[in-house]
C-alpha cells in the first residue's frame, strides 16, 4: 500500500508544476503583446529588454523540466499522473518555443526602426499580434481548466491567424510591387508574419497535449492506427486455437463480424465526439474573442471584426446543427419512418440544399453554381429526405474542393428519372475507397483533418434516401481531378405509375 505522505507530496508537487506551466504560458503571451507594441511604436528600449530577457523563459522551462523528471523518476506516478506530468513537459517545450519567437519579433522591430510600412500592413501586424497572444492564452486556459472542448477548438481559432497571415503576405507583395521592391523590408515583414503563424501552430499543439491528458488521444495515434490496419492479418484467430468440433469458417466469419461491429462502434464514438465537441468549443472561443475585441477595439475597427467573427459563429453553429441533423435523419431512415411523399419541383430541392450549404461554401471560398432546366420538373418523394441527401452531396463537394474552386449542381431530366448531379474539381476519391464511401462512418480522410471534418454519415444517408425512393446513387471520380455524384430519382409520372400498379 502506498504511503499517504508520499502521495500527498506528489500531488502538491504536481500542482506546483501545473501553476508553473500556466505562469510560463501567460508570461509568453504577455511578451508577444509587448513585442508587437514595441514593433508598432518603434520602441527600441522595449525591444532590447525583450531580447535580453529571453533567458527568463529558458530558466522557467528548465525548472519545469527538472520538477517533472523528479516526479517521473522518484515518486512512481500512476497512469493518470503520468499523463499529467508528460503533458506538463510537452507544454513547457511548446511554450518555450513560443518564448523564443517573442524576442524574434522584437529583433524585427529593431531592424525595421527606420522603415515606413503602409497603414494597412501596420494594422494587420497589430491584428496578428493580438490574435497570436489571445490564442496562446486560450491554450493555456484549456490546460489550466483541463478543458477538452476549448483545446479542440484551438484548430478553428488558428484558422483566423492562418487566414490573416495569407492576406498579410499578399498585401506585402502588392505593396512591394506598387512602390518598388525593398527586399530588406519585404523579407523582414514576411518573417514577422511567419513568427505569428508559428505561435498559432504551437498553441494548437498545446491543445493536442491537453486532449492527451484528458483522454489519452494524440495525433500520432491516427497514423499508427493506419499502420496497424495494414499490417493486421485477415484473421486474428489462430487456427489451432479453434476446437475441432467447431466449423472454422463460421467462427472466423463471426469473429470478423464482431471486429467490424466493434470498429464501427469505435468510429461512431470517435467521430461523433469529435464533431460535436469541436464546434461547441469553437462557439465558446469565438464568442469570448468577440466580446474581448469589441471591448478593446476602437469603433472604426469593430464593424469588420464583428462581421468576421459573426461569420465564424454562424458557420460553427451551422456545422453543429448539420451533425445533429445527420444523426436524426439516419435514425429516422433506419427506423423505417414512413415517407411523406408529395410532388416537389427539382429546382426547389436544389435551391434548398444550396441555401443550407451557403455558409460553408463562403467560408471555404468555394463557388456553388446551379444549372436547372426551365420550368418545374417534379419528382415525387419526401422533401426533407431529398433535401438532406442533396445537402450532404454538396457539403461533401465543398469540403474536398480547393479554395476558389467551383461546385456545380445540375439537374438533368430523363425519360423515367430526374438526375441531381453534383460535381467538384477537388482531390478526388481513390479507387479502393469508391466502393466503401456509402458505408456508415467510412471516411476517405481518416485523419479527420480540420478543414474537412465530417461524421462519416452523409453518404450513407444519401444511399438510404436513394433506396427509399427507388432511385440510385453513383460516383465517378479520378483521384486528383474531382468527383461527380449522381442521385437519380424516378420522375413524378413514373412514381405515379408505380403506385397505380400497387
């Protein structure tokens, strides 16, 4: 039995490490804000103090490392404690790297002392500095509160910095092209933007390690699971372990089905947990950011800030709603809920689906074009299910399209069917996946990249809707060239004839 005194000392030491990590993180965020202000105000004294004080973060990191190694080596932590200690170590390293970037920003301030950037670039510098410090503070708060939802939402907050960094580089290029190239200033500004982007990247890694502390999840697990899946033999059963009186084929088949069921269950829990947690956490983070910035920014800056963050809030709320809609829709379909069938215009279905994906398309920078024949072309079916199927096809096309790409939604009328064709020019679907993509929870992008997301339910819903309406769903794709999905639904006249025939 463990000594309660040792256990108490361990808990006290672990809390002290936790406090030290939080203090380090907040100190680094303060330094980033000071460095940005020194750059904008041309305050050489403040910049020099930051550069000279870089050793402070190194000393704080070394102290945390030393305490963590003592906890690991001398006091025999249990599993949960072990994750907490490893998390503290990982965070100290990430925060120390951010601490190195604050003096780098101060060095740029000294190098640009006599330069004159246009007001637009100065405003973007201030904005990047504010976002980078805010994101780092959110990451530290996620650790301090052991808040998994906040940690997961850091990806979405990082998108803000990434977008601003891209716009900043374009603005530098435009300015240099217009006024004549000044390579010294241009290079320093480009480095500056990269420093802020790297702070955002480190903040995301802090969030990932917080998720490790809470759940044991790490990004490396995704790649490892793929390797294990490839290396796993067809049957995990040893033939000599099966009793001779048992039909080996039945045993293997049953075991394979059990493994498949277990895999589906794990995928369901992982995907739904991720997809619900991320937008919920993002809504919290974005709302807090909105409140802070409205309070701190001048009136002239508020309109653009409120508009941008409101767009993100709308997107995340819509994403959360769609996830819940997918779950409810699939449960209704699989429960055999009776269809409410009426004649509905194909153009109305297409318009409704495009409207539901409008915010996702705008945020992704993807244009959605509709091509429908003149006049009302009726189909007979359940409007809610048909709109849900089309929405999933369009949303899928948007996710896998490049920025500035185009998704086309076309309606074609045949003798017996009306075809809804959704075409994108994105990354395409590998041939091996094309026969599996309509299965529940199957995702081509197994890593659940933050820019694609998805529950793995959308195309399964499409397949169910097609079957319910005596229609078909087909895919035609070449990897790297995009994909075309064709949902064919019997025309109203064919549906009426089928009803008359009983």
